[in-house]
C-alpha cells in the first residue's frame, strides 16, 4: 500500500495550483479555495513523515492497517479533486493564450463558456469535506505514536522486478540444484512415456527457483543434442491459446508472426514442428482450464516420438490438468547451499566476513527456509548494511514472527520493501494499476 506516493503527488499538485500564474486574476473568487488548499497542504505535510513507520507496523497491528486504509481512501479522493482543479487551471491558461491577454479577456471568456463562481464553490465544498475527513485521520493517528522515518540511509537499496522470463542463465549462477537437474534431464531424455508428446512438470511455491532450474535444463548440452528443436515461452497469467501459439511460432522461427486465425496457426505449427523431436518449455503456468489446455495441446501433437513439454507451475492442480506424467516437486535449498548463495550475494562488496556478521547472517538465512529468491533478496538488502547493529535489527524484526500464509507477502520481501527509498516506493502506487506480463 504505497500511501506515501499518493501524498507526495497531492502535495505536488497543491504547489502547482497555488503557483499557477492564471490564479492571480482569479483570487477574488478563489480566495476560499486558497485557504482550503493551504490547510490541506499543512495536513499532508504533517502526515507524510509518519507514513513509512505506519507501513512497517501494519503487518503486526491490524489497527494501524485500518488507519492506513482510511488514509489511503482520503488521499485518493484528495488526489482526484486536485487533479480536477489542476486540469481546470490548465484549461484556463490554454484558452487565455488562445483568446489573448489574461487580464483583459479571461473574464469575457468565462462569462460565455464557464461559471467560475460555481466551480470554486464546488471545489471549496469538496476540499472542506476532504479536510474534515483528514481531521478525523489525524485525530486517530495520535494514538499510534508513529515515529518520523530516518531516510538518511535509504540510498542505493536494490530491488528486483519480476520480468518476462527467458531461457538463459549462466551455470555458475545456480547453486544447489544439480540433483534436481539430473532428475528432470533423465525424465526428458531417457524415461519412456506412452504419449508421443509427453508433459513433465516442475512444481513448487514462488521463489523456489523453478524458472532458474528450467533454464539450467534448457541449456544443458545433452538436452540440446537430444532435441532437434528447443522452444522457450513464458506463459504467466494469460493463457491465451492464439497468443501462445504465435509466441511458439516466433520462438521457433525467430521471425515476427501476427496471424491470429487458428486454422492458419495450426497449419504453420505443423510445418514448424514437422515431425521434429522438440522440447517446449512453458514457464510460469497458472491455467486451470482444461479446455484451454486441450486447445493448445492439439496444436502441438505433430512432434516426433520423444517430444517433451516441460511446464513450471506453482499449482499442482495445473500440472495434473496439463496431464504431466512425471513431476519434480521442488524443495528448498539445503542449509549449506542456502549459505553459499547468501555469502556470494552479500560479501561481493567490501563488507568484511567478520565472525559476528557470519553468525547473524546464518540466523537470518535460516529464516528464509531455503527459498533462493528470499535468500537473494536478503543478500542484496544486507549489502548496504555495514554496521553489526543494522544486521541485528533485521534479525530481530517482528515481521519474522508473523504466521505465514500462501496469500500473504513473505517477510523477507516486505523487509526489502520497507528499506526502499521513498522515491522508489512511489512507483508501487502506479505498478498496482498495471496487469502483469
């Protein structure tokens, strides 16, 4: 919940509004609005330094979470109203430029096309309503004793997005997956299946490294030598059969492909697959619609005997729907591999391998439960912490004590978020509006 980003935008809009040159000609009718804008500005400036502490505490305190939701709703409404006002001011400026000098012609323009008095009355009423709601928010806020955030040490915090996946990963980057790799390579190359085109799956929760393992297998020399054609497609949430078929065509022919006609797609895929022994990796599959999978599967049956489809998914039900005959249920890394991954990530800088850092680091890594993503996130986070007290603070953070559930954010990811600089946190308010992939 990136409330701080909304507050920052609202403050910027207030500055824009109060500084707009055209307003000097409208002061007589905008005077009341000016007062409400100034009051809103004071309120937001009072709240903004405390939001970071509130965001940290919300996972442990339901009352704080409820307060943040109340603040978010008010902030969104204020942002919408200020956007409307800003748009109105921009319209005044553009129309004034078109019709001539501001001082002599703005009033004539408005008398014909707008009612500025009505607009300022409506805006003033909306701002007074918002300010009354923020009064209530501030009154509620005082009981939480929020602390002002210290942003002096928030620079250069790393963050990793979740991009579209690809097939490349250096072998040297993968730790602790040799046995899993050999098991799946055995399934793909040597194991016998009744189907000419058989499905094999890698199943495991998010952050276990399913994609990384699939990349490692995809680049294996024995795999490359065994299959005549290797294709990698990232699926993610959108299991659109026509889109996936086009992506398979694109990945196999390396040429743009835009045809959406399913009959044409089928014919073209038959030509591409053309009795070749192929390996198709469908990475990050979430689909549980049997009919969608059947529609895609029917397009892929023209491969030669021994063709394989390797699926990575978090959902065992998805694996069953896709008819996976054999699966690798991926587990967390061993304690030894977990520490090796963390050590390689965090001690690449001048940070010293002092015994105390090693002791605290191993306790932190034990809390990551063998999840490679969590270990890498914590390693990146700890790179910027050069004091023993900072490491101890991460280890002692109450976030680790929250009971885990599949639909909740993991503690180590939350810790990496709260350590972001405020200007980066702003991005999250906009990211939530975008669909993945």
